[in-house]
C-alpha cells in the first residue's frame, strides 16, 4: 500500500484564496487592504439602504398623518 504525501500545514487567504503558511487571515498586506476596502464599501452601501428605508418610513408616516 502506497502512503500518500501529506501537504504542509497552510491557510488560505480570505481575499484571493491562495494558500500560505504563517499566521493571519491574509497572504499579505495588499490582500488585507483590498479586503478592508471591500468591507468598507459594503458597509456604506448597507448604511445607504438603511437610511433610505428610514426616510421612506418617515415620508409615509407624514403623509398618513
């Protein structure tokens, strides 16, 4: 029976998916910064959607009263 080679312990970058060894969630500072920018963009988008919803609710309530 042939024993399969074992892969070295590694992690996968949360941004690009590349395998790397070491600590952290990202393979390098560039991936970390890009992911941070993506998350900030997503947060701004969700805040805009939430604010629009609140504004619409206020307008509807004002029109009903």
